[in-house]
């Protein structure tokens, strides 16, 4: 089951990265929804290294390609509100 989950995360991550590159700032509204403690940011903390790396790549790609102040603010807010 873990192998399938990793494969799904990998394909989803690649899709998010391609959409971020293709749509740039038009992808902003969906990207803000993806950057919550219950989605991409939660996957970065996953103990499975493959899942964490693909989630990290998605976050970096969306930040780099959208260049949105709202998005960067959302990521910082979620990082501050992370429970210890």
C-alpha cells in the first residue's frame, strides 16, 4: 500500500508543478488552498522521504511560479501556526 501511496503522491506532485509552471499567477487561488496544514505542508513533515521530497518540490514550484504575496503570506502563517 505504501508503494501505491508514494506513486500517487509523485504523480500528483508532478501535476501540481506542471500546472504551476503553465498557469503561473492564474494558479494562485488553487495554490493558496493547497498550502494548508492539512495538505502539501503536512506532507513535507511525512516520515516517508519520497513523499516529503515530492511535496517539498511542489511547494517550491508553486511559490516560484506564482510569485504571489498572498501565497507567501499563507505559507508563513501556516508555519507559525504549526502545532509543536
